[in-house]
């Protein structure tokens, strides 16, 4: 297969295009400023997206914190109920021991 018979897909052909480098300094400056402006816009979008993501993270962490406080409160209530149940069980055990005839 010779080099003249190789056909590139359209995308590869466009990628292989050679762009002429601007010869005039003002053209190079204009292109450089245009590229800088594009980069600054991209940076602004990325910064905005980052701030948005951080706000969402703050909200999610706040929700987790609220959930943890509720969970801790539920555990505290459960511990209090367990302490009360243990105390009642000991009272019942003492009552049962008093009711058993000593003999």
C-alpha cells in the first residue's frame, strides 16, 4: 500500500491540518489575547463550579451533622431507658428475694 492510497477518516484529516502561524506581531498578539481571554473565562467557570460544589458540600455536611446530633440524642435517651430498666430489674430481684421464704 503506497502513501497516496492511505485515506484518513475525516476527523484525523482535520486534526492533521497545518495552521499557518501569523506573521504579523499584531496578529500574534491578538490571537494570544484571545486565547488568554478564553483561558480566563474557563478559569472563571471552574471557580464558579468549585464554589458551587463547596456550597453543596457544606450543606451536605450540615445535614450529616444534624443527623449525628439526632442520633446522639437517641442514644442518650436509650441509655437513660436502659439505666431505668436495670434499676427496676434490681428492685424486682430484691423484692423476689424478700418474698422467698428463708429456711
